C-alpha cells in the first residue's frame, strides 16, 4: 500500500512516524487542555474530545471521548473501530470536505504531554522469543537444556503488575531487593546491581472474553485493539534469587514502560508476516490460520548521563516464535476471562546476531562481555543516569508506521532508613 496523502502536510513526509496510513491513538494534555484522547497525524494531534463535541465524530449514542482513556472505545468492538478509522481518514485525507472544521481542532505535538493511553486492566508478560530464551537458557543451564520441555508447545508467561505500567518519559527508580551472592551464606537487601531492559511489543486487548469461555487464535486476533512498544524493566540479580519455583516477582514488578501511541491492527495489516517454522507441531488450539506476526523494525538506544546516545540493538518483531494472538488464545484457553485494557507483553525480542539481542543480559552475556558505548565507557548492565529508548516502525512504500518512542531515565534507588 502506498502513502495516503493528508491535508496535514507534515504527515506526508517520508520521515513522519504518523502518516494518514497510521492514525494511532493516545492521550495528551497541554498547559491549557486537560488530559483527553487524541489521534496523531504528522506533527499534530487531533483533539477527539473537541471533535466529538463538534459533531464530527459520533461512534455511539453516548459520548465516548469525554474521558481521558481509550477503554470506552475498545468496548464498542471491531465494527466501531473500523468505523472510527474510516471517519478519521475521511476527515484528514487530502481534499477532505470538512478540513475547515477539523483544522482548529489540531494541537501541535510540541505543546503536548503524553499520558497512558488506556486504563491498564491487567498485565501479563510472556517469554515467547526463541533466540532470547535459548540465549538465557544457555547461560544458566547449558546449551543442551536451554529450552524447558514445554517451551516449544506453549507461550510461557506470568502475571505482572498493572499498577506500575507507565508511559514513555516517566523516570524509573532503581529497585531495591533481596539478592544472594554465590559465595555468601545469607542474602542481603539493597539496590539492584544488574538492572536490565527487555525490548518487547505490547498487545492491547480491546474486547474481552467471558470466564469459562476459551477463544480461538482467529478470535483472539480480532480482539486485539492495537500494539505499543514495551520495556519490561528487569532486576536480574533479584530475579535470580527469587524466581524459583514461581517465577519473577519483585524483579519485574517495579516498572514497565510503554510507548504513548496505540497503533491499530488496521494500520499494521499490510505488514503481516508468519511466525517461524515450527520445530514441533502445535496443538490445534494454538495453530495459526494465517500470518499473525508483523514486520516491524525495532532498535534500542542508550544515552549515559555524560555521553552521547548510541544504538545497542537492532532487531525485528518477526523474530517472535509465538504471535500476540496465540498468546491471547493461550491465556484464555483455561477459561481465564480477558478484559478490555489487558496488556500482553510479547517477551524479549532478539535476533540471532549479537547486535540483535534485546536485553543487556544477552548483549554482555551475563556481564562477562561488556559492550562498548563510546567515549571510553562500557556497560554490562544499566547505571544510574542512563536513558534507554526503544524505537519501532513498520516500513512501507514511501512511509512508515511509527509508535513514538518508549524511553525512561534510571534514577538512584531510594535509601531505606
């Protein structure tokens, strides 16, 4: 699909993350406007509260844009989502009849502060990237036992904390926790020493399911409202001590960052691609009837407090072994009820090569091979003052579908008195 032209000129640039083909959803505020839903177009944001009040958008009998989150729109379902996208394209396309009415409702992105785009109902994180799982398993269990016996049959996951999901730009405080050194007789408590990122995509559930009612992979795909970049910050030393037998807990609970814009399935449709060839055939309830992944270029940059920003990872979402639709279908397969606003983390996305690894744990091979970040500095794990940023875009014919950035700066741990 080629670039769709908009009368918002900045949207037609090949460098814009937000052309008419995209139209992602977020929540913004300015010095004069309270938090409200918005749609990104070029370097502007369409104020959806104002557009609904002006009668330019009408999705339901009652207002849905009088609240600063997209959950009410999610609950309307796929037909309403399609209707909204069609109407937005009609209003913003080159030659739109209602351009004069819409133009005053655009707010410059440079004036906006972004907030969480939805109320996060629940958060589940998966471990569904094979290259990452093999790397981590090899480090801790050896190559012959890298993958646990269930890994090639189900997308492994754990229930995380919705309360500490934050929007890009929110600083993250280094966590405190209990750790145990290999040569110590007892554990100690203090700041995490092996703080890490996890480069992920997040899928947002738009329509829920009833308790006791599983969903198919096809149904799961249709339930997904859109996607964000996701960084599930990880305290590796805390995790190593606590994770057996129930998995991560405090090592993951302290923060998860997401990008501010929800990119819809419709915008990503031209970029569908298949998951890798299976080593073992999946059971029927997890098999994909069509391509369910997306071709999305991803990268990570690190900027130390006293240095220049450097790219430390470049990979692609198509490296995943399980798609978000498979993860959602698996989640609901027991009869677990899914809720609008549920957030599913893909798991760390790593490629085969060293520069494609989506965590510092892999990049530095557990701290044994520090990476060069320029200026005479190296990193095995994240230091206080470092800013980590995830980038992502699907590349089309003369345009790109971007997510904005997912960024945070690490602050020192809080001292216990």
